[in-house]
């Protein structure tokens, strides 16, 4: 496997996480109506009902673009299959921003695709690095989604969404770090 340039890839990895999370945080702080237990994060991106939709959707789309770029620039030479999974995560995140809640079922479909892509990422990490470490993270994410969809706990999807995202971040950063070590 060929290595990747450390500095831009590490910076891209951190930016691709920070940009959407900061935009989500800003959107939440500016929205006194938003409840972490009663809303989905995407409620912040509803183009006609949320005044912070531009902040939220721009952050998600830029974050997704950075993930796509990182996958092409930093992962492709080291591991093509893993790069495709990274591309899928970034692309579906862009779709969540583009097809906001105004689009109804289409938004739901692309949101499901995004969260499934996070699960696929964790599985790909386990296979690629021969590690069982992502399995507890995947298990926790699955359990919170089952609780949400089966028992309506919590009422809103924001908590399962955030748990799924934060469960994936350490493995995403570690994958970039590991591919950096594959210099050749």
C-alpha cells in the first residue's frame, strides 16, 4: 500500500469532522425552539421552517465534500475499497444537506443512507484493519436506533444521530492515521 501525505490529510480529516459539527452546534445555539430529545438534527436544516437552515445545510454539505475529497486524496492510493466507503459517507452527507426535510420521504431515505454508510464504514474498518474494536460502537449505534424506531425513545432522532456520528469519528481518524503509516 502506498502512503499518503500526512499534513493535508490529517488537516482534512479534522476539518471534515469539525465543519459539520460546528455548524450543527451554531445552529442549535441559535435555535431556542430546538430540543435535543424531541427533534432530529435535520429539523435545523428545514429550508422553510428553520432560520438557521443555511448554516446547518452548508456545514453538512461542506463536511461531506471534505470527506469525499479526503477519500480520493488520502485513502484511494492506500486502499481503494476503503476509499469507496469513505466516498459513500461523504456523498450521503451531502445528500442529507441537499435534500433537506422539505423533500419529505426523499430526505428520510438519504438520511437512512447516511447512517447506514456509517455502519458500513465501521464494518469496513474492522475488515480492513482486522479489528473487532468497531463492533461495540456499531452495536451501540444499532441499539439506539432500534430504541428510537421501535419504542420512540428518545422522541426525536438527534440523540441516536449524534451517538452514531460520535461512535464513528475515532475510527475515521484512526483510519487516516493508519493509512499515513503505509508510506511507500
